[in-house]
C-alpha cells in the first residue's frame, strides 16, 4: 500500500469501499456497517481537507483538527509482526490499551492501513508532498509521475483534448476550408483536361486549346480566391 492507494480512497475509488462485505456474517452487521460507513465517510472528508491544504500550501503541512484526528489514530497504531510462508509480515493494529477510545472500534482494518500509510507518507519532505495534485479536469487527486515536471491532469484526462472550444472550432473551420480548396482545385483540373482534349479533337492547335480550356474553367468555376 502506498500514497496512490490513499489518494484512491480520497477519490472514492478504493475497491473495499465499493464492497464493504468483510463483516457481512456478523449478527449485528447492519448496525456495524452503518457505524463503519460513518467512520469511512468522515475519514474521507478529513483526508480531502488535508490534501486540499497540502496543495494550497505547496507541500507544506498546516495544523488542523482534521490532521490532529489522523495523528491521534497514528499514535494509537502499533505494528505487529509475524512470519508467514517464509516472509516477515507487518500488520497495523490499534493498541489494545487505546481501544477504549470508542470511535476507533468502528475503523475497519483496511482503513487503519490507509491512515497509517498516509501518516508515514507525511513524514516525507515537502518535495514529495508537493507531488500530490488535483486534476484540472476530473478533480480527482493523483500523485505526479516522474516523467513530467508539471502535470495539470491525471493520467486519464491527459489523453483528452483540452484545447478551448473556440480554438477547436477555428481549427476545424480552417481544415474544412483547406479541404474545400483542394476539392475545387481537383474539379478545375478535371474540367480543364476534359475541355483541352475536346478542343484538340476538334482540331484546335495546342496553344489555342490550352487558352480556351483555361477560359472555360474560369467561366464555369470562377477563380480560387
Ligand atoms: Zn482527471
């Protein structure tokens, strides 16, 4: 899990959010779900508030009750380690001593993981915090990629056309005009060839046939402006 997952959570794109069926079989699942949902929604709102501040302050953190809330949770998270399938596994758990802080009971494990990841990320320098961006188009948060120095749009919106409507319209008009000119030119050439052939057939000398054919074209199709 990294900062991108945290931003996904802020954007409402975190998969667990869509299917919070982890505790479906619990006898009080309905009421637990309601409290859990409340905890999720509130965390999301607070997270967004902090992200907005980071963006406005260009990577600097500012004190707020929202940040204090996450810090409090962070202070109550302990790491538990165990070995599984030959690997060391790290788990975030709420310190049992602080479980009397009733509100923490409603935080699903994955949400605790998200908050823990976010707090760890906030330990980074301004340079990294500044890479949190909000897409100018879809308004979703994203973490700036290494490839770009300045990125206004998320990876999806980068592929869209962001040229202003009036400039787009002008370009379309210009290319239409050019296409029309090309078509007119083709038409004139075709008519010229046809008339020239006819005049030669009728026995006119080449220079006369050329002159007459040109006159016919101008007469019938006027000149290109
Ligand atoms: Zn976007």
